C-alpha cells in the first residue's frame, strides 16, 4: 500500500504541472455535422489558415469538437470520422490530404501496446472502432477479423451508464449474463452456450479468481469481446468468448473531467479523470482516474461501496522507445449480499411469486474485496517497421466473504427454509509476463505480417478453510427461518472456525506464432499456432486429518488457428475460421469420487460476412458457427457439495447478426441478434438456463440544427424462453426497454438522465429452483464537467 500511496501523491502533482507546460489551447464549441462547416468554424476560432480543394470534403461529416484543445489534436478529432488528415505547414498554415489507404488516424500517443492504430474510442463519439488486435494479436479492422467481434466503446459505456463489467456484458450482443444473486459472485457470463472463462486486461490473460466481475469501467477505454475460441492468444481455447478490457492511456493534450451521479435506491457516485503531458516537450505523459460509488438496491438491507484509483505514466525514452508504468486499486464492500436469490416454487410445485424486495441474506453477511495491480511495459519500434514489447503485471486480490444460501423447501405459509452459511477468504496472486515482436515481411513479391511471442503466467493461492457449507448450523434452531415472507435477516451469526487450509499453484508457459498472408489484393489468409505447457497442483489439508493432493498437467498442447478473409467488394468481405478447443476445468470441478475432470477438448468452426461503410464508421456482420466438444462439465445435484460429470459429444450451433456505428450524422446505433442451441450426443437440448435467442439494441441521436445540444436514445434487450427444466419450471420471453436523454448545458457541462426497465417488467435474471429478480424500473441522473 505504501507504493500506491507514493504514486497517488506524485501522479497528481505531475499532472498539475501539465497545465503550465501544455501546448496552447483554444476553446471550441463545434457541433457535429458537415465537415466543411466544422473546418470553417475551427479556422475562425483558432485563427489558422486552412487550405484544401472543396471536393475533398464533399459528403464528409465531422463528430464536432467541444472544450479546450491544442490545434493539432483538435483537427485530428474533427477529421477522425473522415478519410483526411491535416498537414501542418509553416507558421499557422495547414492543409488537408487524404490518409494513405493502409493507414489509420491516430489520436494521442503512437504506441504498439497490443492496441491497434485507430482503436482508441475515447473522444470519437462512436459505437465502433477502426481496429482491434483481440482475436489474433494482429492489428485488424473489424472487417478483416475472421471471428465475431463486438467493441463496447467509451461512448457506449457513457451513454448507458455502464459502470461495471456485469452491466457492460448484459448490454453486449451475443452475451448472456445469469445473475443468481446480487453482490455475491453469482454473476455468470455466457456466449454460444458456454461460460466465459477467458479474461484479459490490455491483451494479457488474467485468472477468473481475480474477480473480474467487480471491475470498474471508469479506468477503461473500451471492452472488446471476441466470440468463439481464441486460444491462440488468450491462454486456453475456451469455446465461449474472450473479454479484453483495454485501459485508458495518457493523452498528448491536457484534459480533465469531473462527474457526479445520483439515482434510485440511494445510488450516488463521483469521479475524476485528469490526463495530459507532464513535461514541456510532452515526452512524459500521465493520467489519474478516481471513482467512488455507493448504492443500495431493490432488495432489503443491501449496500455496496466501490472505490477505484488508477494511475498510468508513459515515458518517451527516445523517439522509438516507450516505457509505461501504472497501477490500479479497486475496493468493493457489500453488506447483505444475496447469494442464491429466492425460491421460485413451493413444495407443491406452484410458483412462489415472492416480493422483489425480499433479501435472503442475513444482516451479518458481507462480501469485501480489495484488488491491487501493478504493471510495466517497454516498447521498441524499428526503422524496418518491426516493433517489440515486454510487459509484466502483478495482481493481488484480497477477499473476505460470508454468504448465506436458502436451504430447504418453501411451504405456502412461508415455513420450511433454513440458512446455509459459508465463509471464504484469501489473497490470490498472479504474475504475468508477455513478450512479443511484430512486423512486416516480404514473400513472393507481396508484403505480409507476422507476430511471435511467449507468455508466462503463475497463479497461487493459499487460503484457510472454514469447514465448507455449515449444514450443522442449517439444521439447528439458530439456522431456522420461521417465515421467509417477512424475514428481516436477523439471526445469530455462526462461528466460522478455521478447520484447515487449501492451496492452488497453477502455471502456464506458451509460445505462439501468427501471420497474415496477403495472397492477393482481395484474399488474406491468417495462420497461427500456440504450444502450451500447463500445470496445476491443488492441496486440501484439514487440521487433524489426511491431506489430499491433486496434480494435473499438460505438456506440448498444440492449438492451431486458421482464418481466411476474401474481399467481395469495397464494402463486403466473406470469412471463415477454425480453431482447436482446449480448456482445463476449474480447480473445484470434481467428479463423484472427488477426482478432477479432464480438460474440455474440441473444435470450433465459423463462417460469415462482414461489411464496412461510411469510411469504417459503420460495421456489420453475419456469423454461422459450430462447436464440437468433449468433457463438458455438467453439474449434478448430490448432498454435500459440487459434483460434476463429463458430457461427451456436445454440439453447439448458431447464428449471430450485428450492426455497430454511425447510421447518419449524429446517429449512433448498436443492434445484435444471437441464436445458439447446445445438444448432447443423443441430440437432446442441454443448458436450458440459457435462451436460444436474444436481441440487444441501443441507439443515440443528437438532434440537428438549433436543437443540437440535445441527444436522445434508447434500446431494447429481449430474450426467449429459459428454465432449469423447461417442463417443470420456465420463464417466457421478455423485453427490457431503456432510455437516455442528455443535454449540453454549455460546451463543458452536460447533464444526462437514464431510465432502465422503463415499463417495470418483472422477470428473473436467472430462472431455476432459485431465481434472482432483475432490477425494477430505475432512474439515474448524472452531470459531467470537462475542462
């Protein structure tokens, strides 16, 4: 913590100096619209001489420009949605030129960083990005990527007030979020019929035990979601998807913003984001993000506090060498977290229809987490066009959790249930090293791209055991709940005595190689492979008992990848991809004999069409996919704990359609439809808690002309029928409607109102023997001041 404190003190002082050393800035208030008109207003406000042929800007638009900016950055933002770039002449003269066909506009610092040029979404106002490297580590446009890709941009996060990862993924096409509780590690993320287990931060894999669901979106520029297996770069070939959270970077111009919000259920928050050059030459840049939120919820007794502090500094050691240092600190404290939701049926199998405000968590339960991460990277570019990067990340996640599960069977008079408590605590640690080089090469008279790298990851935890789930307490008078209908959460807290300890040590070493071969002007072939050595040692040591140890390892696991993209026209491409699925089971997944299940293995196939329009400001896609898997872990209900069995011959097939980006001046939209069904070897449907079909949409529109200070928006999330057993308990299809209204009070100050679940639809976010109601209608107001 001492290291955090010192960085916390130094970073704001350095940032404060940026106001003195920053390049001259001008105040702008240019609305979105015609590029020619925007450039005319820019020239008048900045007193520059800007010359260009009128034909260059015909039919082109600009996102507008508000706030204080230096001239170069201001012009870059104005031109960010066009195919033009500004050229600085002598003195205050500028001209326009077309960008090279293989080039992409770059805002801020040029950095390889595993982040493609033009991929930064902050400040673009867009619902799409120009490029991504999350699929193959190669910097590709969405149209060039031979897999389904969704990018939740900074504008999308802000428009919908998506403050955490669960809310963000709940709004993402093709992703299903099952919430069997609230604030209690009960959020499950699913895609294409399977649970998502691959998470990355800036392209570097992170363990699921690092509690990624608590991540605050305030420190991220965007979230990139690649559906399907991505074992080429993400460690393991999980068939669902890979979630890549991309951190905010320092900016070359000085900027800052302050936000405040308040809403239903006493939800309040405030945030600060300061960024800019720290030296007169701008060769050192820094950024500091602080965010605080406190909230209650629609269920009784619930309270959550979240604190975030994020700092990052970049040093240009030379024109070709960049050093990055950073940290993040995230603390989340939850009182009375709902672990299991509510019983959905009485003992006679009729529906319970319990109150949406009922919380099954006792007053003494809690869920406290403190995550600290330090990272550093050095990047080197070469005259040949090659670049290399080395990055190290250390993360610790201290947690202490006391949960309660409602046990028993609920009678129609409210009796029959008991408390089943449990405690977990520990401090898992993870270290990651990522080394790679990338660049062009010539072969047979054509230029191609290559990337080669190695990753090393070590994870360990040594945690106390508190005796597991306390069935003795559940069966005692102290654990009884007389009447669940009006239970107030008051009971005697059980003693959680330490009965032993357990440990997990896991390591992975991998080397990968990927290349894009430009066979013709229209045909590209992407080939890659990854070789993995993986080992995990698990030990349970009860005091006064016999220790049990499980060793698992895989050596030389080969994961191939192949993709092909063919440009049908200037706007449309067809693609196909293939990859292997190899994914070790979680450490707690055991069979009825308490033995670890073998890794999931299989193959993934995908074909589709992609379109890009309006100079890549609008991206569309259609994907057809098929997954074949063996060793799928299926939970079976047995007394005393989690037990799983292997399912062989599992097949998942589906289709996805998606649209993201600008439909017209000031009109951003996102829409995605997904269909997926999983069957076993006998062609019987499995995983029925997931809907076959889902549709997620959201759009925003800045009104034109005299009303251009007003933005309105909204969207609908719909899903089809689900149920733990579709014959005995199910939930029909439902739709949730959300609205947005934002008004720019001045060029620096804006106010927003978001209404979620407008029609107050009552539904379960997880539907089974237990279920958690989704959030009722709620409102959030916010203000933002940028300077």
